[in-house]
C-alpha cells in the first residue's frame, strides 16, 4: 500500500517536472486515488471485522432485533392463552359447585 502511494507520487512528480501535467491535474488525480484507496481499505476492514465477530459468536443488532420481535409475539400469545385458560376453569369451577349444591339440595 505505501509502495503504491510512493510510486504514484514519484510518477506524478516526474510528469510534473517534465511539464506533462499541471499541479492542479496532479492534485486532482491524487485526490481521486486517495478516495478510492480509502474506500477500498474501509471495505477490507469492515469485511475483516465481520469475519472476526462471526468467529467469536457475537450477534448482530439486526439479529437481536428479530429475536426481540419474536419474544414479544410469543409473550402476547402466552398472555392471550393464559387469560383465556384462566377464565375457563373459573367458569367450570362455579358450574360444578352449583351442580353439587343442586344435587345435595343445599
């Protein structure tokens, strides 16, 4: 990487001294090259970080968000079932107590 930069600078300096390119053209070309190089380095770093995180077994935020949604849905279902189950036995208990009273005549 540093060799590429050095050789590019050396090449542009030679062209500048020979009058082939103006300083503005060289500066523009260097800016473009630096931006492209920076983007390339950023992509490589992101890729390495993703691989390392994956190897370590860490979860991504998007995975955690999906799990949280699933948990919320399951809790809602459990609450619905719990409330409907809780109501049914209470009714059955009352009905059976009324039937027993009716049979016993009390």
